[in-house]
C-alpha cells in the first residue's frame, strides 16, 4: 500500500479542520447530504460498545465524548493522526485512555490485553485503495480482539446508494482531493471484506452510509 496515499488521507485532519468537523460532517453532511442522521450511528455505538473498548480512526472522538458509559473500564484509541489522538485523549482523559499511533494497514502490535469491542467509524472511506485492500484493516483489528468480540462501525459508500446531485458533487470533490477513496466502495465489497475476518456480519444501509457489525470467531 502506498504510504503517501495513507498519509494524504489522514493529513487533512488538522487542528482547524477538527474544530469544525463535528458541525460540518456530523451536524450538516450526515443529515443533508449522506442522509444518515448522526443519531443512527450514535445509537449503534451506544448499543454495541462494551466496557473494554478500542476506537480506531478516532477523528474528533465525538462518539466517545458523547456516549461512553461512565462505567467504562477501559478505552483505547488508535489513529495515525496525532492531532486526533491528542484532542480526543484530552477530551476523555477522565477515562485514562490508552493511546496508540498506528497505521491500520500494518500489524497494530499493541502489546496489551485484547478488547471485547472495536469501533471503526468513518475511516474506511478515507483509506486508499479498493475495499478488497482496505479489508486488511478488519484483519488487523481482529488480531487485538477477544474471541466472540464485536467489531462495528460505519462508512460512506460511493457506489450503489441513492445520492443527490450535491452529494455526488461533494463526494467527487473529496475523491479528487484524496480525502475520500470510495468511488468503487459498495455493500457487496464491504460484506466480502468483513466476512473474510468476521462472522455474523450485519450491514444496514441508511442513505449513503453502511452501518456494519461482525463477530470474531471463537
């Protein structure tokens, strides 16, 4: 995998971009363009997150800040972007999060106890390559999960979902700039990638967004 492409996809998340991300993406784009209200992703997070949880591709840490249970025993963060890791870890510092700067295309090598749940929200459509290549991320997180653990998350599909004219234009712009790489991402490719590493795979399409989950085989 081209490391320059990986770096380009995550480099956009500067401190300035992170400061407006929740408003633009979670407040406006999800509702008006991608047609998947943020509350749907939030509800999945609430329903599936355990008290021994790893969040991969943390962004602003929105779901962690809003929806972590006060009884959460252990939370860990994995991201390649130092700005995201720094701002999120500070926001949830009362949970004493474990922080790991890692590339999901490579072995995570966390050298720690494994996790019962892993969330991957809005990361896959930012990763370079076809879904068959991005699927390595599922293999990487599986390696740090306990048997029977649950992986879940969401991704914006570039193909096979209804898109308004404005949504098409914005998605094309993001792909041109290397912010997204999801032109060929569709539900079938996502399903194949998930099923290569997990069982009991479920995918729910809401607008342009796929909400997914799977279990690690015992």
